[in-house]
C-alpha cells in the first residue's frame, strides 16, 4: 500500500473533524442564541460535501488495508461524531504504518 493513501485519509479525517466542530458551534449559535442561520447553512453544506469525500477516502484505505467490514463501518461513522475522528485517525495510523513499511521494496545489494 502506498503512503499517499494514508496521507489522504489523515488530511480528510482532520478536515472533517474540524468542520464538524465548527458545525456544532454554529448549531449552538443558531439554536441557542438565534444568530448565524446563514452561516450554519453554509457550514452544514460544506461539511456534508467534505464528509462524502471522507467516506470515499476512508473506504479506499480500508479496502487496500483489507479491514473487516465492522472496523470499516466504525471508521466511516467516526466522521459524524464530534472529536471521534481525531482519536480514530491516531489508531488507524498506528495500525496502517506497518502495512506501508512492509510494502516498501528492499534495496538491492551489489
């Protein structure tokens, strides 16, 4: 497996998690204080698009890492739980780095 697959996942996990936290703050402002309805709409739409991209990237990583279906579902759902993607991303990186290291070719000895 190439390291670029893991890098794409890491970027999208962080972007999705940060956008979800911003969306939560916007929802508190909208429903708690009655302000920012337009901003909340824009942020929710942006998070939705980014989450779809996250799903594609995470599924790609899961298929190349040959994860079981249950693990893949948990990773896909972590983009909908505030702060969960930060913790899941760390665990995924720790489990996936050995797969990337094993895929690197051995240097040729002369």
